[in-house]
C-alpha cells in the first residue's frame, strides 16, 4: 500500500517543480486505545492550527445489498441531533472559532474533520466522540434528510451526463464487486433507506474499534493521546468488530463499450478503463509501476499524450491518463480525451489507441521513467504543505488497511522500479479484454 | 402473466401448422394444504402415465449476495442422502419402474420431477416430501458435490466461448438486479459455498409454504389431493414464509457493447438485447405485443429476418429474434445473427439494424400480426401434447406469481393485440439506450 502519488492526483494536486531533495519523514506517533480506537498524531508546527479527522473503516462498498447509499447517508446524519447535542451545535462550535469542517465518503471509508485552533481540540474530540454512538436515529431526523440526499443525487448525477454515464461505467467494470454501486446510492434504493437500516448500519460500523483519529498540527502527541483517552476512550463499543465482507469479480475477459447520448452534451468525450490491481491488491512493485506508467502515458504536461495529441497534433482539448490505485480493492488505468474543434472523436480515439499500443509494444525509455519518478518523489514534499491533505493521506492509507510505512517508504519503493517493471505492467494490464470504454455523446440528430 | 409462447420457445418447441381450432381448456384443480403447500392437478388421460413435479419458489436470483450458485447447488444435493433414505434410493425407485426424472434451476425457481406409472405416484410423493426437509447437509455430503458442480461449471461455461460471454452480457444488462449473476454461480463463489450457507438456504426456502406440486396425468384430482395430504401434508414448516427480496435496476439509459475474442470461436456471432418488461412486470397487453413483435421480426421462417436476411440476401447462417418474457422480473427482446460464408459480420449487423429500424419507423402490417398471432394460438394446442411440457408451463407460471387463468385466458388476450399495440412497444423498447450488444469473435490475428 503505497499510493501517495495517485492520492495526490485524486486530491486535485499538480506537480510543480520543487527543490530536488528528499521529503523529511514526518515523525508520526500512534496509539491504540483499549476500546480499539486508533489515534495517529502527525506533528506540523508551521502554524497554530490543528486538523482533527476521524476515519471510519466503512464506505459505500459496505452498503448492504439493496441499500446502496447508506454509508453516505451518515455523512448527513452525523451533522444532526445526538442525545447530548441539538442539530447544528457541533458545527456552530466550529464556526464560532473560525474553524472549518467537512466530511467525505468513498467506497472504502467515511471521514469527518475539523480544522481549528489547537486549544479547541478537546472540544472537537468531545463532539466527535459523542456522535459516534449517540446519534438520534428517528424518522423525524431521517426522513427529511433522505429528501435532501435525493436532491443531492439529483443535482450531482441527474444534471450531469458524465456522472450518469460514470455510474454505469463502474457497474460495467465491477460486475460482482460492490465498487459497481454508486457511493451516493441508486435512486430507487435511497428512497427505501429507513430507520431500521440506518440503525443496523450505525451499530455495526460506528464503533471505536472501527475508527482511526488522525490529528495533524501544532500539538504534542502525549497531550493528544491523553485528550483522546478522556473523550474517545470513554466510549464503550456496543458490538464486536465486524469483518468487511466484499464480493469479488470474475477475471475480466470481455471488452465492454458503453455509449450515452444526451442533449446536454456539447463536446463528445471518450474514456477507457483497464482493470488493474490497486496498491492493496497488486503484487509487490506493480502498483508503483502502474503509477509511473500512467504518468508517462498521460499524467503530466511532459507525458506522451499531452505532447503528441494535445500539443503536436492538436487533436484534443483535453486528454490524459491516470491510475486509480488508492482503493482497498482493484482499480484501473484510465485514459480519456475530448476532441478539439472539428476533429472527429474517432480520430482522437485512434490516436489515443496508438499511444497505448506503442507503449505496450515498444515500452518506455529510461529518461521517461526517471522524469516521471522524479515528479512523484517531489510530490511527496509538496503533499506535506497542506495539513489537511497530509492528514487525509494517512487517514486514507490506514483506513484501507495500509501502514504508516506505506507512506514513509514510498519514495524508496518508487526508486527501485525499472523500465522493465513498467513495460511488464503495460503488457499485463493494458489489454483490450480488461477494458471498459465509454462514449459520452451529444444527442444524435 | 401470460407467457406461454415465450415459454414454448424457451422449451425448444417449434410452431408447426396444426388444425386451426381453439385449444380445449384443461380442467385444472388446485388445493392448498394447511401447511401452505399448493397442489395443482392437470388431468391428461391419453396414456397411463403421470408427471409429478415440485416447484420451489426460489432460484438463482434468491442466492444471497456473495453466495451465487446456492439455489442450483440444491439441484444436486436433493439427489443425495436424507435422514430416511440413502443416496440414490429415490432415483433407484424411479429407474426400477422405468420412470424418468430430472431437475432444473432458473433465476426464478427450482423444480424436480418424475414421470412414472400412476400407481407409483404415492411413492414419488413420499420420497419428494422426505427430501423437502430431511436432507443430510454434512461436509461429507456437500464437499464432494461442490467439486462436481465446479466441474459442471467448467464443462458448461469455460469450454464454451458463447457461455462465457453470455454471463457478462447478463451482468451488463442487469447492473443491480440478481439476474446479473449466473444461476450456476460465479466460480470463486461456488468454491466458498459451505454447510452453513446451504443449511440456512435450505431452512429458509425448502418449506411447504414455498412449494407447488403439479401433477399432470391419468389421475383423479381428489385422489391426488388425498395422497398429497398424506405425504406433503405431514410436513411441518420450520420457518415462517420469507419474502423474495430482489434488488432492482436503475432505468437503462446507457447503450452497452461487449466483445469477447476466443481462439475456439470459428464463426463470429452478434447479439443485441433490448431491456423490456416481462409478462410479470409489463403493463396490460405489452408483453403479448412484445411476443408478437419478436415473432414478426425474427421468430419464425415467415419472419422478416428469416425472409430478408437468411433467404433473400443470404447474409447469415443463423439469425432471428426472440422475446424473453417469462421471467418474474424484467426480460428483453433479443436479436442475433452469425454471418454466412464471406459475409463480413458488420454487413450482417447493419442488415439486422435496418430491420429493427424499419420495424420501429414503419411498423408491422395487419397481415404480419395475424399470421404471428395464429402461430401462437396454435402453439397452445401443441403445448398440451407433451405432458411434461404442460406441467412445466403451469409450474413455471405459478412459481413466478402467475395464475392458472394466465394460461387459460392467454389466447383471448392475444387476440386483442392490435397493430398499433405492437408498433407502440417497438417504439418504446427497441431503443439503443436500452440495449446490450455483444460480439463473439475469433481470436484476433
């Protein structure tokens, strides 16, 4: 599990030229409380600010079948009433001191955080510990929020042709794996989520043994551990730890193509995913090679796709490649493009196909590999510039079963990737029968 | 639920020219025992033979998630040891009197039957009632059978490129519905089926309230009801009735194409499915119109595809259309073809596409409708010629929630379908965004 570069891409970061030095390793402390809750402290003393995150090892992929959207539902419910606090009290306490807060749900995890002054940390922990077990899950609380979520789905998916298509692309890639279901949930299933389902899910997963608290900032680890013991440490788990039981996919052998036409589409676009392992499922070294492969093919302005297709032949307004390797189960290499001006989509697709074929048949050069590798290693330094991003990297790595060393030893593993390693994963994974291709098209005339 | 014509096609029957009279309605009797088991008697006195079938309202679509193949597993286990009979005793009793037996599993149901002399009926019922609740589900019984099933999967699926592709086609059509999973089970999931899973499934579904016994043959209804009361009637259900809870699909909006290349493929072939309701899910009259539509398009030697593509233009060695409407949940209209001689696959596909487009834009003629309708109505007479097929029709109709009248009143409903009804379902369902297209190709050179 060494997934930082992908994660940075995921976080929307770019690779700028930074000083070519190694990243200083953050001096991380970790402690597990008696009730199983893990506390991780990442010192970051550049400013008098602290990021307090709680990660639950549960996400959309843990939604019971027929109840998609339930993990994400909690991203809403956790801001509502608990038996000790009225709706909005926690958020009010954050806002009052000029703090920031947010929450996010992926297929793999659900996380909540606040960025506040260090003095507010004990208060944040009290509130956060409270909502872990004391949510008021009544119809009065749940039913209006369900409408809000349906509205959210409507505005995020139904208004976006790309989002509509994307849900079906995931379903096509993951035929028997829960990654095939949207994290926000299928509309017809959200409608049926009720008190009984939410209560069962909350009791199953929102427990101290399933949580990781990450604190990054201007704090002393021992003081944080003490605060955590006085707040989170008081929580008594009401259930035994549950296993995350996910179904798995058959080996991909069938090439799939999806096509969605919508009058709201103005410029057509094309994507192809090649099913590939993630940092968690890959054999040793493969994920690093996949990260570098995607980068060389289309991950930066010096990549082949950018140089040949965007700059030289001017076929695309956007085009590139990326590796989705930061998931607990298998991911993919994605390639995409949208034609420029009068270029036919098929011309662009043929050009992108040629780049993939050339990469598979001729391989990459040592110079390309070195350049891509250097960019990744630099990105590690950059990642530490944002406290929230830093906390997020550790939280996500740990919550999908990785270790602190997966982060700290990542540059080392990256350095050992050879040209042949990259060429081998290209041959192994960039195969048509592992692919899901999708066309997003204007409504046909 | 009026699905006979589709079912007959499903059963591999052909429509031959029969006397143009209405079918005599079979005089069916039905009785529900106190424990919830339903007994249906269909008199058929042409020969001294009786068909005894038991239908369980459980099939592959009821397999728990991650445990695909479990419903089908029982098709094997039911022939093994019970607490009262050794493995093979039941089959031996059937063979001894020159009887026939078999079993089958679909997504919707599991059924077992024997065709024997009427005098053997009480014995059949005793054996059948015994194995409903008295299977010996030990590792000793289960584990060797699991190997047999894996071998069966291997020989039925892995050796057949068309079967491999077909599993992925279903998965692509039914993105969130259990019809997307193969009835025999995904290989990795069959491997994990164990005593605990089988016992839970058996106790949940193999109960008198979930069974329908269909007896067709030279028997008196009252005598059959008495035999049933003395055998099946003695079974005490060990659980309360369970609901069949299936997840459902989002509205299909994305056209999908799958492509599978395999060196074992000699002649390429092509299929397209248009997602459509079944007799159980369609609005009044739509399923009848879909059946007639498929027949006109490509369901017989007088159909458009047969006349234009096979006979006149000689583009295909095989080509046609069919309606899969006999399922408890949504089905589809399927169109298929395999090119003849030097014909390019794309030429054939274009010709098939043109037939669909022409049907949607210009509609069908009264003459085409009348001819297709007449063939269906005749097929009902024909269906009663086979006792097993007759019993099978009623068993399948009842086990997916239909009624006896769905069979007996079917000709009447068929007669009321108009040209406009057919044209309307063509326009409504033969849409690209409802389709899953699949190419089965020889390995590319």
